[in-house]
C-alpha cells in the first residue's frame, strides 16, 4: 500500500488537493496510508480532508485516505485571498474545478480583474496569484439553495477553524443568501463586512452562478477590483502571518511555520 508522510503542516492542504486529483484520475484507486504532522490539534486533519475531497479512516494505528466526488479546495498559508463558494455543482465536481461550469461568472471575472492568468486552473491561481478556493461544504448539489441550513452552519464553523489557522489577508464569500443562512444574520449586505472572519478581512459578493440573474461578469469584475483596491490602500494593515491553532480545535498545536 502506498504511504505518504506529511511533515510540514503548511504543505498539507495543497498535498491533499493533489492527492484527491491523482486518486480520482485512477481507474480503481486504492486508499493511501498517510502520516499526519505531529502535534496537530484534534479535528484539523478531518476539516482539511473534507475541504480537499478526502475521507480519512482513523481506524487502527494508521490513517487511510480515499477520495469522494467533489471539487477539491486549493488552500495554503500566506494567501492574499481565499474565495469561498457555497458548494460544488455536479459539473464542477466532475471537472474537479470550483466554479467550473460553463456560464459561471467566477473565472471570467477573475481573469478580467487580473487575478487569474489561466482559465479554470485553481492550482495556478493558488501558486501564481496567491488566491485559494474553497466552499462552505463539499456536498454536491445542482443548486446552492439545496444545501441545508444545518450543513451551512457546520461549514462555516469548519471554515473558521481552518482559515483561523491559515489566516489569508482576505476571505471573499460568493453567495450572500447562503452566508446569511450560515451566520444567522439576515442583515448581511454585499461588500466589505464590518467584522473580520477568523482574523481575515471579509467581503461578501454575489453568487457568480449562471442561475443568479442579479449579477454579471462586468459586475463581478468591478467587485473584484474593489477588493484589490482596498489591498493597495491598506497593505500594511491587511498583512497577516500564520497563527497557532486557537480557532475551535480541542488543543493547541503551536505554529506550523516559523
């Protein structure tokens, strides 16, 4: 059985993303034995695994990882932006690309705003653009409004734990209705939010799905540019470093990056 050892905790999110894609591409993928970083707080590995489309079996002395069908997250430490969708569509899950369905305005607007250099290439966006992608939940549905309120609330708690560890400069949520449901705050409006999320500046933008008649590529492009403009004006105040594990996990793990 193949075995992978993850030593540097900050490398694990991208390694999980790559493992998901590799196993999904195989005809009959066998579970992979993984060794997790020592000193991690309880729950972090499972949180990351869900976001990256992996199931972890903790039975016995080893941990086995296997993929489930979804669009895996691209996450890392030190990012400028983490984009948060609601959940993947069947087409995005099939492609393993967030917002991958034709007609979704996310990728065209990211390109028009100068954030994405390659269309529907999330790892390139992560590595060259310092922009990550994830979702409130990785459960696949045809419409965002098919996700239950309970699942959205679980998703926001998981996301707060993960992003409270990675601390990007900004979190940009795409989907105001789902965010209102997840937070229980019906007064949330589009734009820069008055409160940060897990230590990061927070924006809420429209859902870029082609099913949303209240936005367009031009509208989304202007909203991305507003996010970029605030970075340019407040780069010092938005700068962050990776923090210790103090955001909802059961024990402190200390810093993973020095």
